[in-house]
């Protein structure tokens, strides 16, 4: 069964660290996605992550459709850009 995906960005908070901290194995950002009422999952994002690969794996794991994968990939790419810009300002 495939489902559509929606992200609620109203409560989204980005936390940034110094650029050298991103060389560690810890993710740069952890995105929490509500799949349905009471059920959510996370995506760990690193600056060198491939948005398409992360979205594909997440959607495959959670039985989401291609439309959801394309949307999620786009959102991940936007986050990586925001994080990179913010890190360069620090």
C-alpha cells in the first residue's frame, strides 16, 4: 500500500554547528516526518547526503509513492542548502 507524504514545517527548527563539526559521523540534521496520526520516522541528513537516495530509502521503508519521494527529495535538498549557507556564515 502506497501513501502520500506531507511535511509540517510550522514547528521546524534548524540547529547549526560549526563547519568542522560536520566532518563527524553524526548527522547535520535529523528530519522527523509524521506518516500518519501517531506514527513518525526520521531521516538523518549529512551535508554530503544525496537527497534522492535518502528519499528513496525512506519511501521504500515506509511504502510511500513516487510523488512522496520527489517531494521529500526536494525538501531534503532545501535543508542541505540552508545548513550549508548557515555554516558558511558561522
